[in-house]
């Protein structure tokens, strides 16, 4: 966080402070323009409708997550090949993990290493799609009981994705597979 210099209010340690102020000023001006064009009741009604849509989306995703957890509990015991794959992965010191890098404004490059399991890639793709990721340029490589999945990821409707949030979510998905 930036700190003010006590001697001169024009000098700040944060290099993005002025850009952030301009961005907030533009938002404020646009909000005032919107308020001038529309009455408050319409704005509040639209906001309530949008919040209800978001709540429905949250409930749908929660249900999908619950279904995934239930199906995981009902899953049959791992087969001999899967156990061998996990042991092979550990033998070579390969650990499950996720690496997320920002490519463009709303594009991320995701590399995920996970244990090679039957249907693991399908479950990963279904979970990522369910969480609103749009995948392009996906590649899969398997070796020594591990699976490396690399993909360019964007949020649906051009949502901006945060690197840390995406990484945490991907780790949760991988651990649930």
C-alpha cells in the first residue's frame, strides 16, 4: 500500500495511484450520468434482478459441487492400474499442483499436474466448465503416473479472472478428482 509523504502531498509511493484516481473519477462520472438518465427505482430493481441471477448461479454451482462430492463418495475403489500410477508418480517425486500465469487482460495460462486416473481428465474439464471457465488451446501429457494439463483459460462473458483465485479453485478441483 502506498504512503503519503508528509512534506509534499503531490508525491506518492504508489505508482498506480493517479491511474486509480482517474479510473474512479470516470466511474463516478458515468454513475452520475446514469442517475441523470434513469430513476433510482429502475436502478435498484435492475440491481436486485442481477443479484437474484447471481444467487441462482451460486445455487446451481453448489448443487453441482454437491453432486460431484456425492458421486466421489459412491465411486468404486481404485483399480490396480490407478494405484500403480499413484505410486509411480510418488516414486519419481512428482507432486500434484497448479501454475497460473496471466497472459492477457482476461486470459490465463493454466498448467495442472495431477494423478493419472481413469476419467480424471473428463472430470477436470467438466468441473472447469461448470465453474465458468472457457478453455482453449488445451493439451494433455501423461508420464510416470502423472497427467499434465495445459490450457489457455478465459472467464465466460469475458469476465476478468484473478490469478490467485483461479489457482485456489483449480487446486480444489484437482483435489476433488
